[in-house]
């Protein structure tokens, strides 16, 4: 499980570095406005917030990739033990069967 977190967070981190560099090369944080008013934030705060935004965006993309690459066995596996599955489940152990 820890390995999956690394698969998700590390590519997002690596993506955020050039994304912040490109975004703030084109935009000056001092000139950004929200709802017509200038942002009440320092440049460092804007850089930090932008980095966290791009990191979250990259992590979301990586998480979606991890979700979609799962095998059918992982997707269809039931976390309940065979005896604890609801009635009607084809993989439930019936009393006297098995």
C-alpha cells in the first residue's frame, strides 16, 4: 500500500516543479486578482499555493492511472470472508456445502 502512495505522490511532485516554473514565468503573483480584488497574498504564498495546487493535480492524475491499471482480480475481490458474505452472493459458503 505504501508503494502505491509513492506511485501517486512522487509523479505529482515531479510534475509540480516545472508546472510552477512555467506558470509563474508567465504570470506575476502580484498582478493576480480574485473576484476583481488583488490577492492578499505574498509572492512566496502564491508560489507555495501554486505548487500545492499543481502537486494535487499531478497526484490526482497518478491516482486515476493507478485506479485504472488494477487487474480484474483486484477490482472484483470481495473483502469479506466467504462465511460473512450476504445471502445470494455466489461465492458465499453455504452451511453443509464445502
